[in-house]
């Protein structure tokens, strides 16, 4: 026995498999073992793809035996948010609407992880169609925060964050439309990165808000996340996504660069904001001090239009969601209402019974906002706000290399504690502007709350396509805090022995 | 109902056209890599993108954008440097995503015009004052083009078990997504057309232009070119527009013309009886020669247009536009003018030859092979004989034209020769010689036959001298019969007249 998967970084696993310290199959078995003993509590998974995992691991082992060069993620256990297509799995988006849908093709981001040698362990729970920040709106079951099972893991990529936090897998992919990677990473105490818009292909990821969606990795270490970024961007621009860019580079290369003399912005008004929990505020202030101790210059900056971001976001995202979800009508795939006499009846009842309440709320909102006469007042106004927010960021990033702020105003809350949708929308205030402007952001765990004992993440945001530089700051923060590689205490050593 | 010509005395028709053209000559669909073909098995050319599978994204076909830019340049449009794709939402299974990818307020190309040359009988439909007419009644009508935008075609639905393939009463509806995602360009004219004849000519000219560009097979029969017409009436001299109706199913030039003519007369009748024209969509029934109501538009449909976030705005560079311009072939108007100046063709003949680019190229290839003196005969053959045959080659047409020009064949015989050689590589000269079809132009031999005929046709000769010159035709026929068809009728005619006048 070599130890536990809990203790190994992605790079250590890939190196161990490549050297022959252990086989990819043994790693896959250890991950399956951890899932078997831990997922009953977290309920992070919607499907465990045991056959796919063992087959992929066997291929990796065979490739090694044949003397082939293994990928940088050789044998690393990875799982995917269930809005990402993977042939051999169902892609449900945690919705009744797609419950029976078997992926007809594999998403580019998933394929690139597999091409790097990763072992696919399955599909992870989420808010239905990624609408939410708790994962409670999954049509199948909620997911529990590994630090306290009575609490939410955040969302919408709550399954991704919980599975990594509980040590069920080493890496997971999530998607972030308004904070859906960074907020659950923060609430679970792991690293979650939303790359700049266009860095990672969206092809094969079920669209929510096409101009806002971005796929990114969640891991227990900045280094694991950087390794995943290498895999996700390998091969350059995806010709199947017209909005993707060629962002191939070595995201590990500058991780250990000093940040001495570089500028990090803080926004005082954000830290004064009503609704920001004192323990979160003090954690962010401590993080600023630690960056200063590492030599960074802390400067005050402002994003004056951030206050309008939630309103603009819920207009833009709902309009795009209405349009993107129009295809789910029960005609070609997915849930089809039985026994209908007419086409109109079939599509309206399939939609009425296939979608949950939040999915309906967003689509109805979008349908209203796009209707003629209304469109001009809301959609066009929101696009103007988008331009203003983007300009705010450009001004701020002319002064600083990164901006530090919370990812969530509070630590994880108990299931059902917030039932008003509008209150949930307001909690997205720190993450949303980043999607609107299309720049990059990452949440790094900086400690446990002094009141709650729950993990707190600090969010760093960087300029568009400065993703590698952002990772340098994230790594500097990680070095200064004691959360690197942490598995939620209750799960350490529960299965997953290698 | 009154006749069109009478109606147009009192009323001015205001007509606008919307013409959809499928870019059938492209290899792939508009937003995915699927093959463009309507002849394959149903649902053979589909992929996650054109089927609207979860997570699939569109990627625009750059060749389709070249095609639309060329269509714009050929119709004097401005190429818009920045345009976007929009989503147009409606729930129907022929559109897999439940929205159609189309364009918004700014299309790829906008603000063009085509000048129509209107002559002959059809020119009478347009009354003076609104246009400068030439002494012969012909005129040029400049027709403005509002825009040409790109959009994707829908899938084809087959409704089984119901009446006439309609969805009402059908027991099953089958969907063939092969057509789904075919790039279409939609041209919208300003309401500048005034007569059904102008509408027909516009459509013909557009078809010739697109054929020359090679961007579509332009088959109205197969539906790769489809036209809707909007028409309203106003009293002569009025400046405001009347209420318009929209006409569908205009799938031939004749349907387009006849449906507009019918609709103008119908609207005139409604208005003259004190009624009001309703804004509605009407369907042309060619068999019953009338339009019937399809649906009444009371409110505008709300398609919830918004810019497609999956497709970034297009900034067409000067370089791109110049590359398209460089690929532009000679357009029909320029080609027609060249035929008129180079070979002295009559305008009408030149127009007929340039209408189809394949015919024009064929004509030019034959023209390169014949003597200048044969050109008038060749044009006659190209316009009046060749269109009836499927597979004549250039050499065959050149050689038959040569035989005709030297009076070795009659026109009827030329047709017979074409029938014999069509689709083969046979040499017409050999066919003519083998069958003894070559006509004699030997004046002595033919003169002897003429003398013999005049001798036995005394009464006809007398009729001629009494002033009935038409009798010469009868005498030529007699000569032809006597020569067993081998004499040249023109020669016989000349010899007969010479002797009768002697």
C-alpha cells in the first residue's frame, strides 16, 4: 500500500502512474472505493461510470506497458458536472427533462481531459440546468457540504466542489455562468477557477448563458488546477466553438513566480457592503495582509458599476437561458409526455413536467424580457451596463494585476435556509461582474470561519486572458494559508487507500 | 372581375418581393459540417449541431458568407462591414433548436438595386408618368433592394394519413433534417415594382444573376429559389400605401405573374365595391387560378429576436470583400452587351443566350469555331433549335450552322440532323452525306426542274401574272417534290421568280 489518494496531488498521481509506482487501474479502484464509502454522505455523484473508468485506466496501463508516453494527467481521477457530454454516460443537467438523455458525443473539455490521460469517474450533481447556487434545485437529490452535511455545498457546480472536497476524485470540472465554480469552491474550501471567456471550449457543455458560460477546473491545490488548465487548453482553439481562443500555454510555468512589487487591488466599498458576514470580511482582510507580506502592493480600486451587475446579469442570463432551453421540447430526445393528442400538447406538457420551478422561472423571465417592446428597455439596457462594467475592469486592471474580494458573502448555509430566489440572486454579487466582463477569476481557500468553522475562499480576479498570471497570485495566497490539499476532515482516510 | 389592363388604368399596384435562395452549390450546411444534399436517404446528413442536441454549438460556413457577399456585389449592394446573426424563436419541430439563426437589423449586404429592361407587350402594363418610356414603349425600371440576409432553412416535414399532406388530420408527421441548416439568402426589395410583368422580369433577372455567380442551382421547381409577393393598390396619384396582402406558393415565373395579376384585380374589385383589403397571407392555387386566404395577421408574431451569443459579430475586412469581388464572373448584363458589340447580336437574342450561363458558355465555344459569316445562322440555331436538345456538342452545332449558312440544309432538315446526332459523337456532315440530305445548289440542274414545273403548271403561272404572288410558294413546293427534296428551296424561289418576271 502506497498511502491514500487523499494525500496525493494530481501531479504526484500522474508521476506515480508514469513511473510505475502504482497502476492507473489501482488509482481508479482507489477512487471508486472512496466514492463507495463517501458519496452516500455527500451525494455528489449522479452517475459513477465504473466501466468507463476501469477501461480508461486499463488503456493508460497498456500504453505504459507498450512504452508509450503518458499524458500529464495519466491515471488522475476526474469527474464532470452533469451538463458536460461524455459518450457512455447520460447527461441530465440534473433535470427530469434530460433524465433519459444518453450523450451522443463527447464535449471538447471532457475529451481534452481524457486525452491528457485522466480517468473518468462519472457525472456530478448540480442545480437544474445550472440555475442556482445551492445544488438543492437538482431534480434528483441535494448534495451535502463535506464540512457539514446539513449545509449546502454551494452551486451550481456543487457536486464538483463536494466530490473534490471529500476526496472522492482529485479533480472535477465545473461550469461558471455567474459564479458557479468559484462560489461552491469557496463554500467547500477548495480551489475553483473560472478562466477568461473563450479560454476553454464550450462545445458539448449544455448551454445556460452562452455569452457568460465558461468551463473550469476544481481541485484541492492551485497546482492541480493549473495542470487541468494545461489539459483544457492543449490543442489550441476548438474549431467547434466559434467563441473559443487559442490559449495553449504552460499554466504551471509561473506558479512559483514571486509577486513582490506587483499590485493587488481591493475594493473598500465591497468590504463595507451590507450582508457580508464579519468572519468572511476578516478572512479577506487577513488574505490581503498575507499577500502584502509576500511583497504585493495592496491598492484601493473601484468598480463603480458593480452595483448594477446583478440586475444586468439576471436580464442577460435569463434571455440566453430562455433561448438555449427552447430546444428541450420532447420531440427528438429527453422527457416526452406520454399520451398526447397534438404536437402543441406534447411539447407544452413535456416542458411543464420536465422542467423544475427555477428552470421555468428563468425561462419565463427570459421570454418576457425578449418580447417586443420590453427587449429595448431591459436587454439593450443590460448590454449597455455590460459595456460599462467591462470598462470599469479595464480601468482597474490598468492599475493592478489582480483584484481580491470574497467569492460569497457568507460561508455555506443550511439546506433550505434561503428560500427566496431573489435573496439567492443577491448572494452572487461578488462573482457575477467577472462573467459579464469575461475576465478570469479563481477562489482559493484561505481558512475557516472564526464563527462557523466553515471554509472561506478568497476570490482573485485578473484581466482577460491573464489566466496564467492569476494563477501566480492564487499560488502565492495558497502558500500563505494552511488549506493546500485539504480533504474535509470527516472524510480523511475513509476508503481510497492505494 | 375586370381585366388587369383596365384595372391598372385606375389603380397603381405597389409590389415588393421576398426571394429565398438556397445556396445549393456549397458543400456543407450553414452552421455545421454536414453535406448539403436533398437527394440522400432521410436524415442521412445530420449531426449534433443541426439536430440541436444538448451542448452543440454553431460554426459559420465562411463559403456561405462569400456567396452572399458576391450576391450583394452583383446587385449593387453595400457590403456591411459589421453584421450579426440573430436568433428568431418559434416552436416547431422543423427547427431543431426552436429558433432559426438569421440576421438582425443589419444584414451582410444592403441598399442595392437592379435595373429592369421592360419591353414588348408587358411594357404596356406600366402607365406613363411614373417612368420615362422610349418611343417604342420600352423602359428601364430601377428596382431598389433593401437587403440580402442569410438564414438557415428548416427541416422537411411529411404528414402522413391526412389530406393533401397537410398536418390537419395526419396520423403521423415524419421529419427529415437533411434540409435543416441549409444556408438561404433572403433578398427583400423595396416596394418599387408596379406590374406583374416587372415582378416576373425581376425574378428572371435575379435568377440569371445568381446562376451566373454559381451560388445556387436556382431551381424554382425544386424549391431552391422561392418567392413571396406583397401587393397593395392605391388610386393613381395617391402617395400613401394601401393595405397589402402577402402571396405564397409562387413557385414559377408564371405563377408569380398570374397570382399578382389575379390579386390586383381581386383587390380592385373589393375596393371598388367599397370594401377594405384585409392584411392577410394568401395562397396561389395554380389549377384554379386564384388566391385563397391562408391566415389573417391580426397581431405581429413575436419572435423574440436577439443577437446570437454563440456567433461573434462579423467584421468583414476589405481584403475579404476584395477576394469576393475578384471571384465575380461576368454578369448577364455585361455579357449581353459584349455579344451585341462583339458579334452584332440583337438585344433580344443576346438576352436569351446569356439567361443561362451554361448556354452562354456553350455559345461562346461554338462561336470560336465558326466563320464570322456563319454567326447570324449560329445565333438563330442557338436560340431556336439547340434548346430542344439535351446533349449536342459544340462541333455538331458549329457544323450544322455551317451547312445551314451555305444553304446545304433547310431549317427543318437541320432539326432532323440534330435529332440523329443528339447524344452521340456523330459528325453531322457524314450523316447528311450518308442520307443524301445535302441540298443541291447547282443552278443548271435546278433550272431544268424549274422549267419542267412551269411547263405543267400553266394555271398557276397565269395566276402569278394576274397578281397573285403567293402562288410562288406552291411552285417551290412542286419543285421540291420533283427534286425529291434535294433542291434548295431558296434557290428554287430565286430561279422561279427570275423566270416568271422574264
